[in-house]
């Protein structure tokens, strides 16, 4: 992916590397700066704490699945990974379950 400036709301910190609806910064950082001896926690603190960039949640997964369907680019392994994330991060409170429907 070529470097470009993005708004924080167009990014996620921890998301699959092949995510297309938002930029997965952690994966890009790890692959681009693997030779630097900078603690990932410090970088995460900047992106998550200062810029307010979140990790992937169930809403992001739904948006990604909808976009993959729209583009007709659904890939088996990628979809399995997204459903795994959806299962792990789905809302557990009753109010969240109503919102998900």
C-alpha cells in the first residue's frame, strides 16, 4: 500500500493486514519498521492514546464484510478471520445485542 495521509477515523490500530475499509496501522507499522528497535507499546500509545485510533470492533467487521460483498471480492480465509473477530468482539450486553440486530 503506498504511503498516504489518512484521517484517524479512517484507521484502526489492530486489524487484519488486508482490511480494505480502514487502514490497519499496526500491521503496516510492523511490516514497514520491523528493523527499528522501537517498542510497539510506545507506538500504540501514540496512535491509540493521542490520536484516539481504536482496534477493530464488530461494527468494523460488518462494514468490511458488506464492502467485500459489494466488490464481489470475498476470500474464504479472510472471511473466516473476520467471522472469528466478529465472534470474539460481539457485544455481550443486552443493549448491544439489540443494536446489532
